[in-house]
C-alpha cells in the first residue's frame, strides 16, 4: 500500500507484503525450539520435558550458538523467527536472545503459556515489540480445569498474572485454547473472555486433535491416546460455527483437495523455512524428527540445510503399501493431516498411514457431504465433480449438518 | 507523538541526517526493508517499511556525513530531472522519515 501523500515510503504488513513476487529469499521463516523443557506438565503435550531436567538443559544450544543461527537466518533474508518450546521463556538467556534477534531486524513470534512473564519482560516487550502478536495458550478458565491439564500447582495464577502484565503494558497478544476433558464445559466462557482482548481479530483457535509425543515417548503417548478427542466429536466441535466453517471449507477444498500420488510431502515443509530443535538439529517441520530427515547444524550451515538438504528430503517418495493403496489415491488429502511428521510420531516411519488422522479426514468429509457413510476417500472416482458441486453451493444453499 | 498524526518535521538543506538507532535497515533480495526496533514507529504492531526506487536512491546517501544540499547535488548530477523536482522528492521523503522517527538529524 502506498502512503497517501508520500509516494516514496511503502508500509508493509505481514499479510500484504508485495515483496518477492518473483524471487523469494532463501529463508522466509524459521522456528526455533529454544528448549524442550517446560514449567508445566500438560497431559496432552507432545514435547515437554521437566523444567529442571539438567541433562536436557546441558545439551541445549548455547546462547552464542543461537545468536549465530539468528545472524545466519537474517543474512538469508529471514523476516520472522518463531520462538517456541517447551516454554521458551524458561531459558535464562531468553531476554538476551530476544533482544539480539530484534536487533538483527527479525520479527519474533513467541509461543508461550505466559506463566513466566515478569514485569521486566512485559516492559521489554512493550518497549521493543516483537512485531508479531504473542500467542498464549490458555488451558482453562478455572484453576481446577487449568491445573488438571498442566498438572502444575500455581500455574493458573501465574498464567493470569502474565496475561494481565501483557494487557497492562499493551503488548499485542492472542489466546489459543485446547479442547480437553477438564475444560470442555468452558468453551463459551473462554471465547467470551477472548473477545474482550483488543488484538483478537477472530474467535480463538483451538487444538482439538493431539499429536503423539514427537520424541516418541511411549509412556506419554499412552496418556495422549487416552485423552484424544474422538474424530466425530472433534469435527462437530470445529464446525460449531456452521456457516463460517462451511465457507472456509469450500474455499479450502476448491484449492487444496486431491490425491497426492506417491509424494511424501504435500505441505510446504522445508520450503523457504524450517525448524531448529533445542540442540541444533534442523528439521523441515517441528514434528518431523525421523533420522533420515534431520540435519545437524553443529556440523553444517543453515544455508546448506535449506538449499541442499531440504529439497533432497522433499523429493523422497512413499513406498509403504498401505500408503500407496490408500493415501496416494485418496482425494481427501487436503483434509487429512497425514504427513511424514505424523507417521514419524505415530509409527516411527515416514509413510505409514495414521488411522486416527484418516478417521478425522473421513469424519470431516462426511460432515461436509463429500462422502457417503462407509465410503472411503480412495475409492471415489468422481471426486472432482463432488468438490466442484460442494465449492459452488451458494451461501444459502449451504447444508446445515446439525439442523441448528 | 504518534507516527502518522504529527505535523511535518522541519527539514533543513544544511543539516545532516542518518538512520535512527530505533530501526534496523535490511537489504533482502534487493529490497530495502526498514524494521522498527522500538515501539511508536509504525501505526500497527507488525508494520515494516520499504522505499520505492527514488526513496532508495535518497536513503543510500543519508549517512550522517553529507549535508542534505550535497545529497541534492549528487542526485541532480545522477538523475535527469529538474533540480526543483528532485528537491521536492528529497525534502518530502526526509520529512516523512523524520516524522516516523526512522531518520534523525545529526547534531
């Protein structure tokens, strides 16, 4: 957008950047898991280690090593770095790293539970803004529900203290929810409160279907499997704002649905971006830790990881017989979260179909009217016509699946 | 003073100007990207800036060592445009950048 009255300076917002229509920087975005440790112990979490895990802490990247990565990321054109974890603020050097990154000209997207936000950190975030809204996950509106999930006494009060500091200092943030048995009755209260937050442009997003532990911790996986939302229930929850959901799905399906063939990657993982774990290992995405798909930055560079290693991984093909007979031919691919990262967390492979994700995609497709009961996505031959009919339905003709 | 609502800063051709320490100027794929470091530079929380070609030609010369009139002379020698027009461009951009605290006068 050109400033009115001044043609020389052009204001850019993250969504509207007119830059790089033809040539993009090598690296656009980077996720850094600053630590796998967390001061909460959430029942559903796919990546937390205890806050006082001294072995993990010792293995973590040093301050200097993270600064080197941030410098290289900036030199490769990166604009936004996501600081995530674990709980990133748990690192003793968090403020130092944050300031360093901002001085490199990077925008910071901070994922946090807000429990460790102190008055001085809130002041810093106010004075030197991250330039991206902080994303705070809220586990419940009541102490009993919140701490049933975090399993950490005092975390409810700490989180509210942190959130109030952000509000007080006018640091832009949004809140996100997780749908779990202890907080299922609090959705309305959460959304009502979220709507009072100045920077919330929309209803809060929810994590509904949980990934297994990304280090494949079987003990934790047993718990996660037990509390996972049933596919039909989760789909119904996501579609509770029926008209808006249908509108979004029509737009989505008209663009992204269709069989992927034997390609392993149908997402954008590793394209102009990536993730670095707490120990300096580059991954194409945050959940993909299969040994064949990771690159040790301690023995290489971010440039090499992005420009040579990522394309090699992305070129890999699926060869699991079930994948080839089902997923490769399934037109629900756009609705299904089956990917190498999920296969890794569930099965320790890159291409074994994940039944839970398959059930979710089929439940969603049935709810949208794209599939009949008992029909499977890979059996459907007239999928193009179905998608066309679905996407072209008018607003008024949009089916109301729950009759509400 | 909010960026975007203040009155235009007085810009003097005898003064020197340089990028403020409150921003980071980056060159990414040939584009100059101005990233605010402190709050109060932009109107929104995620705002970045870039300059058009004319703006970049001016920006590259604002190093805190040359007076604005010397910058004007350089631009007039390089670009085939009436000196008056170049001066309007130069003053216009510098005023805007000073108002937004992206550029500061060297005292």
